[in-house]
C-alpha cells in the first residue's frame, strides 16, 4: 500500500508570549486547598510536557497515506476519532505518548505506520485563583497560534493583582498529576522580585489552582516594593476607604492618587474622585486619605494612627503607624499604601505641647484653614478664618483687634467644645508679645469662640446710659408740648 519507515517523534508547536480571552470568573470553582491534599513540595513544579485534553485541535499525518491524514479535535470524552482506526483515547497523554498510541492503532492496517502528531490549537486553559487577589475565581485562558502557556504572575494579574495582605513568599500551586493524585507546590514570588529568579514564575497547566495566602504581618516598606510589581493592582484605580477619629470631616471616601502626588476624593454622598490619573505611580496612601477627609484636627495623635484591614479569610489586621516619624525623619514606609475597604482611625492625643501643635499645623495632612469666632468688643466681630493651629493672638488681630474705647484688653475668654460634647471655658491673659504657648497664646481649634469682654469703665458707662435713657425720653416729651 505504501512505504513504511520507523515510527517518528511528534512535534509540539508552541512559542513565545501569552494572550488571554476575557476572564470568566466562576465562583463555585475557587480552590479551597484543604489540609487533605495528598502531597506537598516546597520546590517549584517541574516543567512537564503538555498533555492532551478535550478541545485540543491536532494535526495527524500518516506518511504516504494522505487519505488518513488531517486535522482533528479531541472530543469531550477525551478521544480522537480517526479514519479506520476509530476512537482512540488520548486525554492526559503527551504528544509523544499519543503518537505511539495512534501508531499502534494503525499497525493492523498499515505496515510500519509513520505518524506525526502536531498540536495546532491548544484548548482554553481553566485556572482557578483564590486568596489575596482582587478578583478570586476561575479563569479561562485561550492560547492562540504561536503563543505560550501563562505563568503564575500573568494569571494573578488577570485576577486583578495581589492585595496588600498577600504573602507572596508562600504562593501555593495545586496540580493534578494523574486522575487520582494532586501535588501542591510552593513558589516564592518575593525571590522573583528581589533576585530575578524566573524559576519561581511557574508555567501553568490546565486545571492548576493557585492560592495566595494572607500574610501574618504587614511590612509597610515591603508593601511599597510590591506595589510596583507587575502582578500588583493598577495604581490608577480609585479605592473606597473610611477615615474616622480626629479629622475635620470623618466618613467614607473614594480616594485616587493624583499624578502630582496629591489626592482627589468625594465623600459617599458626593460621588467618586475625578481628575487625570493616567500617570499615577502608586496607589493612595494614608496621608492622602487624611487629606481628603479635611486633614487632622489639632488634638490628633499621629504617633498611633491605625489602619484596619479585612483579609480574604475574614480576619481583621490592624497596622499601627507613626506619622510623626514621617514628619521628623522622612520615613515614607510609615505612609502606608491603602487598599479597598481599609479604615483609617486617627486617635485623640492625651498630651500635645504647643510646639508640637505648631509643627503639626505645617504638615501636608493637616487642615489648611480653620474657622473660629471672635465676639464682643473687637473691631470686626464674627467668624474669621485662620491657618490651622494659629494662636489666639492671630485670631484677635484677624478680627481687627480690640475696640480701644470699650474692650477689656487684659484678658479674654476662650470657649471650646470638647470631643465628649462638654464645653470648656478658660480665662486667657492676653500678651501680644508672647510666642505660641498653652497659657497666654494657645493654638486654636476649629469652631473655638473667643469672647472679648467690656472694660470696667465701659460697663459703668453702659449702665448709666441705660438708667439715664428713660429720663431723657421724659424731657423730650415735655419739650414737645412746650413745657
């Protein structure tokens, strides 16, 4: 019938790079990684040959027998239906193993059959991602001609990138070795970032399951390094956070890191942040969230700011940061990068010296302007706007200063609403030559009220005027009638 040579070895045609279709999340298929996994290895999985499965399109060439050659698809039951040979199971076989099986099936019909099997179109890969990623679920990855299988980082990127609570040193990959056995491997993506160890960026196979575990502790400096990794979320995406405690406007906000490093936001009542964010280099940080909440108040304890974060497993992580170190030492690791759903709590300081309050007023995350009220015997009584932590003397001058004829210039009364709802009143001895201090020139807080009383002479004059005024009215009546 034809000339027949020795059996051949099939070729596998797959080359560089990787493309994906639109992801198709499948919540029910998220891996759970139960402790019952049979075997575990800490080294990356071996780069095993491709195995056939339903949906693969292959080319079968029987040398010198063109009528038996052609393109065929592996059916849903894992078989190839070939001319004369009939249904041949190939699911789970490598190209070489499938070639040998096909050759064996043609042996009764062709002397020394020479079969070449080529993968033309690989089936879409189904890969599941769970744990600390933005969009956990199952994803379908389509490989087109000339494209390579995806790696761990590419699929994590497809799932929206890692969260800020991800433990990238212990990423787990669960792979089916045969119908009865699964192997769990651990890869270290931190080693990939620090040492360019490409062996950690494992090439995936159909049915692989990835778990990004939750870290036991957040390292702010490491978090900043991870924020620039290819498998981190896009920096331009706005996030929703809550800012509570000692800020001017506590509440929920949508925060976006702007190109210049500033932040834009709207509260939950006002919509989402705006602006041009195409060139952002990192996600929003704690200080940016505080800025959009109006800045810290004058009683804020910036040494113990808390970031509360809920992880994928439902637990809450609390990170205490010291923004005073950021101001004093320029330690940017204290300006923690935020993620969706974080809550920032700024506590009230137990003690705060006047010098510290003045220094805080110049911080970028402090309120720029505060409103106070100056009432009584001043030239322009009413509400005045002054810089944050401005001293009492500055507010008096902003109101035009004392009324020289009527004011008691020796002291004023400072009325302040406390956080617990009570009102505190203090008598302050005025000294316009004094620097900022708690006694004679204290720093002000929003909505403070400064009351300038009348001088003793003015009180006596006003009292006499009140008494004399009715008598003057009687004399006016007498003059009207000509008495």
